[in-house]
């Protein structure tokens, strides 16, 4: 059932020491930030609370034993990753907040309280969760802001007032906070987004405490610098598309790397690939200026290829393909008529 912010807040306010709450969230910083805010909120309410990380195609809701949990809260998880499992949980009280596009092939069950923000614009889940729990999370509102920046929320005017209010009240600015954002992204990458990295971030009290995690973020920052130099030497360009194959010991580095690089040249389309387990090639696409629908471009170029699929937002998408089809995918990128996919 679709609900608004007031109704979502009413659900959260009813959480108490008798409840056992499971939080599911995504493996990126927007997911970690929104999950941290919900986790801290539930602890303050006295509830027993645990967190699980959902990684598209690898881990899912059904992997967790929910027998002892009466309430479930989800954030930053696309409908296709949760709808099937949620349909089996009609005996639970469930709040689901998300900012991905609706998926007609993956409907959210009617018994789930669904707070979807897409009709208002691009609002990362970390902002939504902060605004839902602002009273209880005033001391860690910075994590919600960093979550918004990590999801490139600053490129969308709908978030201007939200960000500027924080900057003014905390004598801060984008450049300074973005450095903290990069550090937390690097911590997540170092640990491959396992639950240990979630709790390391969720238990930080002040933004300055991020420096205590330097043993984890410094090695990844060095890897980013190495990849930037390699990108300059080995990138391929066709039309307005920049293609690059990422090779790194950090399996999660591709997505934040492409996000950072594409933010510097928002009018271009960036397509980065990397090898995953087995014969699979992971793909990330970005067009930060939202001139072209990068999700559609990837879907068309992957259509008919073995294990080929893509999904996500118009400006940011992910997908995969069998490695034997990589050259065909690149050929399709070279030949595509971009003008057909203008937003």
C-alpha cells in the first residue's frame, strides 16, 4: 500500500522494546547511510535490531532467518530485488522506502507499506531515512548527507534545500564533505560491503571519527589513483561513449570509480566493465547530465547476448553479460544511434 512520509513516520514511532526488527539495505553508501539511520533509530526505541545487506544477484531477503522478527524495514533496494521475497512475508509488518523506478514486472505486495519518492524527483534513500528519523538522529545527520552525495544527489535540484541547510548549519561545504564521502565509500570497498563494514560505519559518532578507519580507506584511495592513470592510457572512445575495462583486486571499486569519473564530465556516457565470478562481466553505465538514457542504451546493446541484462536509473545503470559476448557488446555500443535515447 502506498503511503506518505507521515504514515511512514507513524509506523516507525510504534517501534518499541517488544519488537524485533530486521533492516535490509543495499551495499553502497546510500544504502549503508539509510540503514545506519534506521538502525540507530530502532536502538533508541529499545527494539532488538539486526541488519542484512542485499547484493543484487548474490544475496537476498530470503537468505535471512526471519522467524523471530515481527517487523521488517527496507531501504534503497530496487523492486526487482525484493518483490518476490516480500510476497512470502504477509505475516510480518513491513515498511519499504525506495527511490528506484517502479517495475511492473516486480510489483510490491499490497500488504507492504511502500514509501516511494520517485514522483518528486531523484531523492536518495539516505535523505528520506534522515527526514523520517531526524529528531532521533540529529547527532548523526551527517551520515545521511554523505549518503546523498555518494548517490550524486547534489546534481538534482530537488536536493538543493536539503544540502544547503546542512552546509549552513554546520559551516560546511560540498568539497569538504565529498572527501568524507570518498573515505566511507573506500571503507565499503575494502571490506567488499560485508556486514562488518556496515557496523564500522553505523557506530561512528561524529564525522571526524571517520579518520579512525584510515587503515581501510587509504589502500583503496591509492587504488583509485592508479586506476585514474590507467584510464587515461587505456580508455576507448566512440562517439560520446567512454569505455574502460577495470582490473582491480577490489571487486566493488568499479561502480564508485565510474561515478567519480563521470561526475567530472557529466555530458559524456561512461561504460565500465569488470570481471566477476565465473564467466560473467559486470557493467556500469553513467551519464550524469541526464542527456541520454544510459539504462536503455545498455539494455539495447545487451539484448540477445548470453546472460545479458541491464537495469537502474536513466543516469546510472548496472548490468552483466557473459565474457564471450563482451566484444559484441562493445560493437553494439559503437554502432548505436545515441540520438534515439535522448531524455
